[in-house]
């Protein structure tokens, strides 16, 4: 999944994704603005600055925002968020 967006000042963008325990996923944020970043929170509210195999099933929230220096500048920041999944193997429901 690729998402394009734009934020400025204290604005932020939220993306909610349903993930199953054990799914492998990766998020890459691209922007020409050096003050932009993202964080991830799992379904229990635990925060991740990096991604690993999903420890719990549920909705994960990716928050894209500017740090305090970027927010003060009020300059718009265009960004592209690439989200890639590798789902855990499962058995078919019926044969």
C-alpha cells in the first residue's frame, strides 16, 4: 500500500491497519522534509519506533507528524508512506 499526504504545523496524519499476530510488516516514510517522522501503536497502546513481527492482533495506528522544529516552521511537508505486509501462513478453511 502506498499513501501520499501533506501536513503542516501541528497537523498529523493517522492510518489504521488491521494486523494479525505474527504478521511481518514494514513502513517506509519518504519526504524531502527532514523534520517529519512516524510512530506506530499497537492494539494495546504500546508504541514502536521500529517494526517487528506483530506481537498482538488488532488495529495498529501509524501517526505521521512533524517534530517541534518542523511544526514551528509551518512549511507544508509532502510525504509518501509505503506499507508492506507478509502475512503469516495459515491453513485453508476447507479443502
